[in-house]
C-alpha cells in the first residue's frame, strides 16, 4: 500500500489476534477503492427521507482521489453521504481524497451500502445502509474529510502508526536510511497539517502514532471518537480507554548468538542461531508493548523436539509496570498463532522480582513442526505471541527475518539425542511442565 498507515513515531523522532468477522469479503477490501452511487432503501421504509449514498469500499491508493473526481463528474451529489468501509492504504491518497470530499461539502460515515434487488429500468439502484463496517488505518483520515462525520455503535475506527510499506512485515528487522526518515517525517507533517485543516484535534495523531506495527490496531472508543472530533454527531455514552505507561527500558542478561566466528547478544532485528551450552537454538528478541508503550521485552527460542514432528519453544519475558499500568501478579497464558495454527505454552514460572521491580516469566511447550516450518517458509510470514494476565493482554506480531536461512541449520542439528537438547533455565522449579 505504498507508505500505508502501518509506523513508528520513533522513526520520526526517536496471542489472540483481534479478528472479528470481516464486514466485507477480504478480496473486495484489498482491491483499489471503488465508488458507487446508491439511493437508500427500501423506498417503503425511508420514504421521503431516503438518503443519497456514495459507497466507498476498498484500499486507498494514490489514484483514489482522481477516481473519485471522475466518479463525481456530472453527478449531483448534494447532501450525499460517503459511506466508508476500508482497510486504509496510501497516506498521500487518503489526504487527497479527504480534501476532495471536503471541497464538495459532503458528509462521511463508517458503514456499508448493501445493494437491494436490481431496480426496474431507469430507476436508481437502492441499497440498505449497514453500520457493520470497519474504517482502518488511513481511512480514519478520509473520514475527517466530511463536514459532518458519524460512526455508528456497530462500526469501528481503527488506527496505527505509519510505516514504509515495503518494510512493514518485519519492521524491527529492516534497515532505514536518512532518506527514509525524511519521507516519514514529511508524511507526519502533512498528516498534522491536514488534521488541523479538517478541524480535528492533535489527540488523533497522538493515538495513531503510538501504536507500533507489531501490535493490533487500536479501536477508538466512543470517548476518543468525540475527543478527536472524528465523529461530530451524537454517538452514545463514552467508554473508558486503557493506556499503558512507558517507563524506562529494563536491561536483561542475554544468551549469546553464534554468527560465524563472531558472538553477539540475541538480536531484535533477525532470527539467529544461539549457542546454549553447546546446543543449537533459533532465537529472536522483541520489545513488549501495550498500545505503543514499552513495558519490557521477551525472547522466543526454538530448539529440537522429540522426533521430527515437533520443536521445543521457550518464552522468556521481563516485564515492568508503568506510571498508569500496574505490574500484574503473574501471567496466566502464553499463546502462539500462525494463521489457523496455534499452540499454548506451559507456564513454568511467573514471579515478581524486587531488584529491579519486574515480573519474570518462563514458559515452554512442544509446537508442531508444521507451524515452525510455515513460519520459516519463503516469503514474509509472522507469528503472533499473546500473553494474558488478570489485568492485561499483550499481542505482538513477530516477523520471520533470518528464520528461513537458519531453520535448516537448526533442523540439521536435531539428529542429536533428546537428552542433548537445551532445557529452559527455570528457577526454583523441578523442571518443565508437560506441554499442552
């Protein structure tokens, strides 16, 4: 999607995945945005109050504003409502489309125009206005283009950071040049100016730019929709928002990585082979965040399983509290997901330490080889790691940079006897619980 809304403000200055039933077919939402004129129906229901609808569904591209101008040419769109259902897309395309909608003084809302039966000859096509739709990523900024804006209770507006589109699959593994930083900062500046021009508050940019690309998008609460002025019509009672604090990062000791003849700490930028007491292990480190606020980090390590049908997976996390987020007593679950495949890890321990004040968690389990093989296959793939406690859920998407190159090395080492495999270094326990 070019420079789509998927990036860290850090570039400019510094597991259950939430998947509800899709409002429209996935294939339709990935196609370039299409526009269609409909009259609200059925006629016997809305009568003289039937509204003129402009269905705007699909991905926002650099050509979306031009396509909308061609669609609008020669049509009377007075008092029409632009009905948005989109995964987002191009930053520049969204800004241009939003400005074109504002120039025509149109109303915007999140929704879908669901076509009714084919009309008689010469009659305008009619559609039911459905509120069950998602306006994601840069779609939120197109929504801003309306002189009046509404978000029904059943609809969702979801936001996250902008990121260079060709590096969003595994952002912590990518390299960024000075030119890249210039492009990101320039786009953030354009978004800030556009947001002010459209009459929204800076809270929208604050919410948008705090969600990193490895977390699920943030669904704006009713209170946030009002506060940001994304919705200008009455939309119901406010809902509480949960925001995590961002205390200083906590250092943690790390195993050593073997990369040829040179040893380095486990990398946040790629999967690499770790030498753990002479046993080969594939490992990766990643920040632990909640809505963009750093609350710790974790290591995910893959080693040989019994036989050739599984791998042993270890999860080691160090978590600290924040100014507004209390440190949980312990974790209750750690899950891995890759597409339709999932695996639960057993919690060997989850203990509060006082120096420094942090929660240290160890979990391990046996994961089907098919899950790891699919993750390390050619192309961009990601595994989602979800943790749960009584008071907090984290969901992190971790890319596969380096896994494709190093998994064959790990597999070659798996001919060793099971007793030679590395054990999870759990303190104060008699060993690992059986895998679920």
